């Protein structure tokens, strides 16, 4: 088993943590979740618990999450049945005291959760949630605790939280006092052996955001102002009365060690800003366009004056705050404390709290309509002579199996180690990918450039490719918003290399894409509800739009430095329509596969929620019964495959919708997702399509057709895995062969015709890696040996071209091309090794008829409305003429 501890190895010596390991399983293998064993370095079997988080279509186990208590100084091995005779039968059980929880009575901040630590209730800890929203107290209403998972190592609980303005949730006015569409969710992982509670708290504003003219900005309707969001632990020690010297102790962690500060009364730590060189960057502009932060770095204040207050201008606090009684210690820490500023942590005699939205630092925090944020923190209760395990929680180990085991299981196919490059091209490819985590232009250094930190920004990438033509002293702010599923790319590169830096990026980008980039409301337009926001509008500064694509100060679609659209003729006219200012979430920007992979590796439920939401989004937006046109027509809206300007052919909308539906199926095994993917396939492509008529070589308008062919390949792989070689499978194979044969004959590097491009940049070369991927994959489904050989040769041509071009390009480290290579190219070693093992090579003999044109609901409804209007007008005229005739016939 492979692990990466990150920094602070010496500090972490002697600590323990809850280890989480994903064990992949091949389809059809016997169930092992309840029978596997974990052994430490001494060959002793330690207590563990397992959970199946992903299953194959035959219901066999696909991903099993194993959890156990791990010593940071030890190594561990997971042994699967059947067990060899040499395996020791000695076992070691967790020595744990009990942690129980129940809901308490309503207090000044609403209902609290009471945790009892120790078999003799050595401490009672009451967790409440003081919150200030829009200038008034918001009292937390908690229903019964929902037990999600129970086991010998840890237990998972979940609590949905609503807020109201009345402290008495049983009062008659409680319902009317409820804060509409503002809620929270608390997920708790209780680890008795460590005396620790691991908590995840999400606050969501479900109100729709105002977006006049399709532009988005802070200060719009739907936002709420939060002055406090502070989970608070009130402490009650069993033996407190015998000790008068209550102490607050602060441990500040960094890469070199620790700094310890103590005070007789209280300690307050505030992270005011990132403390970076560009800490007051325009990236942090408020609704008024100005930056207003509490200061640079972090500060520490002493309640009793036992030490001089600190203000580290370039400081980035990683605090662990402890309250010590005579023989007992309670402690609190926060994950990514400085990264999610403004934040503060406070401790005094009988209380510990973390405030995630502290309005007393720089004013109230605006949570936009449809926006949410998740925070992670941990509470520990231990004896005074015991090690604290919170440093191990803050700097947790990443445990994984070898990538060979992952690939062999089929859970993640085509995976190969980045350390086993098969030739110089593979070496050059890996070097291009590593630009994300190494060198002066690494993604982290780019984030430092625009200070991509703070609770709303942390986890997103800087879209520096959009700033190439920027002129000015201050940087252009452009947010990337998970375009092309960078989360997936990070996860794949981690699994290939084991490098912790990839993992950290995967997690932070996944969290950001779910919390900030996703529109968490069902009160807006059908197409917007629950969708993901695009990256910042091309070559524009985000200003007060934050991560919502279209800033309100954009007044036109004119770009500087690029080719004048008028010179591109009809293509330029269509591009002008595509560049129209204003809009919101859409199917063309829906990237859930990274979430699904992270869920399979961690078992963290929010990733499953995010991916399933993306699949449900595809179903919702295509449902004609949910639109104003439903009275005239209830056919499909076409939103899920509309890649722009009424184009329903192969493109990014149909591609991303298909990927989302496949994720939905793989996570739930609900056939409705797979069936829908087949419907979209038949709408999008046909084995007899006139591909020249689709204008596929017009890169400005149709570059994304390869995106759909990649998704189609994944759909066919899934059908092969489930052995569903039905009419839809044959249809899909015929389409893939049709397109791939056309590509062999017609495709060329996009930059070979730069005059047809508005911006002939390095991104076009990176996008050509999709052509490599499509051709390599299509070759596995080709029945004709000559066509198969041509596809393989053309694919290798594109791979070599892309890698060589970008290696020599001075702009190769820009964000978008690096992300594209992270996602496509790593499969090459597997393809080359499996060229003699095709997926499917039978001829397709079915007659699929002639292609038909999809007509969206709106067009049908408008046509019917026109007919109705005409009939109504004719009826009116008939009535008038009939009346006149009657009058004349009566001699009136």
C-alpha cells in the first residue's frame, strides 16, 4: 500500500489517524468487504471496517472503502481472502472510549448536539451554531440525528439544519419565522479510539440570484449577508473543580515545526488575508468594486496578556487551539484555515469555537444566491498525558493502492504509471503535465499571482490563458471553474504518480466546483437550476461576477488583438452570436467524472451528491413538462445537446451530458441514465450522416465534435462491460466507425490553417489530443484491418504532433493546454499494449435508416402557437363576416 504524508513528518511521529483506503475490485469477483483484513508492520491484524461505495452492473463490488486506526510510524497491508497459512492470526482491537451523541434542548442559538466522551462521561461537550444572517440572529433547528454508517472504527452521522428567527422551534410562529431557502448540513464522523469528532459543515443559500441581462454580480438580489457562522463547543469537564489553572494553548503549525503560545484566559486567532505577496489583489473586490480586508496575514491576541499579541503580515496560520484542565484537554482545529479566510478560532475557559464567516474582521460576508460553502473541522478530547492526533488530521496521509492494482481491477481502465515511460514521447508528455505542479508557472504560483485564496476562491485555478492579451498594471482576473474536468485530470495524474501535489489539487478543485461553481437553487430558469457556471467570459476580468462567468460591466463582445470576426465570413457571424454577452449554467459546461472518481477513492458523500446532481441536471433540462411551452408541446427541450446557436450535433453539450449520465448510472445503477444516454446518442449522431455537411473541419464552430466521440467511446465501453450488445450498442459502434474513418481521411492539425482562426493559440494544438484519443479508441472497435491500421497510424501522428508542438511552445504552461494534456494522453501506453486485443470487431449489418433532424420543444411550440393564432384569427374573421352576412340578410 502506498502513502504520501506531505510535510511535518517529524512532528507527526507518534500520532494516529483514521486511515481511509480504496480497494478496487474487478467485475464479478467474490465479495470481500466484510472479510478483508488489515495488518500492521508487525504482522498484527488491526480492527477495520469496510463499506462498498461503488458496484458493478452485476452488483459485485467495484470500490470498497476500508477504514482503520493507523500509527503514522507504521506500515500497513490489506490482505484479501482467501488467506495464506503464513498470515498471522494475532489481532489488535481498537482501545477506544465511548463517544455518544444526542440532541439537547433549545438554547440561545437553537438546538445543540451534546457529545459525551468517555465511558464515564468524562466530558460533556455541547455543539451549537451561533449564526447572524442579514443583521439578526438565525436560530438553528435540528431534527433527529441520522445514523449513516456504524462500525467498530468510526460512525457517521448526518443532520440537516434549517434556520428561523424564533429560538423556540415549537412555537406557532416558527414556520413563518423560518429563513427561506437558507439551510445547512452537518456531517459527523465519530472516531472513539482517537477521542475525535471529524465534522463537515455546509451552508447553502438556495435563493435564486439576480442576473439582469444575463450578467452576474455581487450585491444582486438573492444574496444574504452573514456576520457569524460559528460552530461552538461548550465544555464541561468532570474533574474541573480540582484545577484552577485553566489554560488556553495555541499550537501554530508550519512546514518547519510548531510555535506554542499559552494564556491563562483566552486566545483568539484571526486569518485576515492570505498573507501572500498579492494579498489585496482585485480578486477580492466586494459588491462596490473595492477591496476591503482586515489586514495582511494573521493575528493572535491574548485574553490575559500573557504574551505579546502577534501580527504576522506574511503569516498563514494553521492553528490547533487547546483548553486544558488538570488531567484533560479539549482541542479544536480547522482544515485549510488560512486558505479559507477570513476565519477565526477562539478558546477560553469553557469554550472553543471556529467562526467561518466572522463579520468583525472586515464586515459581513456575502453569500450569493445559489452559493454554498463547506468547512471541515475537528474536535478532540484526550487525557493530558496523551499525544494530540490533530496534527495528523490537519496533515492527513493519502493512502492508495498501486496503480497497477487499480488498472487490473478495471475500476479505472487504461491506467499506467508515469514512472514507466515507454519512449521519449511519453517522457515529453509527462513533462508537459508536470508543468501544473512544478516550475515558476505551476498552478500554485499562478494562484499566488492573483491571490486565488479566501473561502470563495480557494480551489479554483487561474485562467491565465485568458490574460495573454491583457494590458495593464494589475492582473486580469479569470476563473477556470473546472473546465474540461480538471478535477479528473488531477486525480488521474495522482493515481499514475503517487505525487501528493496532484491529490491536493484534485480535492480542492472538486470541493470548489461543487460549492461555488454549482448553482444550488431550483428557483431560477430550468436551464440554470443546479448547473455549473462557465469559466469567466473570454478575455474579460471577472470583477464582481466572482465565479459566475459574465461580469455586469461587459458591454460588448469585442475582443482585442484577435482576428476581426468580419474577416472570417459566415463563421465570424456565427461566432458573434456565440459570443453574445450574458447567460448562465448550461449543459456544455457539466463535468462530473472527477467527482465520481474521488468518491470511489474516498467514500466522501458530497462527491457522490455532486455527480448525481450533474446527471439529474441533464434529465431535468430536457424535460418538456417543466417549461412554459408544456401546454403546446411536451417533447424534449434539446437543452442537453444544444452546443450553441441551435446546433444539436456532436458537440460539448451532448458530450458532457453523456458523461454525466454515465456517471449517474455507475453511481446508482439506475438504468434511466443509461437509457437517456442512448436517446441522446440517436439524437446527436447517425451512421449515415453527411459529415461534410456538418462542417466539422470548421474548428471555430465544430472543434468540439471530438468531445462527443470521446463520450461515445465511453458509452460503448460501458455497454461492453455490462454485455449489453443491443441495438443501441450496434448503432453506436457504427457511428464511431463512420466518424473515425472520415477523420482518417480528412482531419489535420487545426493550426495548419491559422487564417481560419480568430485566436491561433497553443490551445488548438492541445485540443488536437482529442483527435488522438478518438482514433485510438475507435481502432479498438474497427472491424476492417486496413481501416484499423490507418486509425492507429493517424492517432500516433496526432500524439507526436501535439507533444512536439507544445514542448517547443513558449506558452505551453498556460492553464488550459496543461489541463487538456492532464486528461488526454496518459492512456497511450495502455493503447499501444492492447492494439492486438480489440474491444469489438464484428461487422455491423443493420439498416439504421436515414438521419432525421431533431426539432426542439420550443420550435414545435412556436409553430403550433402560430397555427393557433392563425386559426383564432380566421375564427374571428369568420365570426365577423358571419355577423355581417346575418345582418345584411335580415335587412339591418
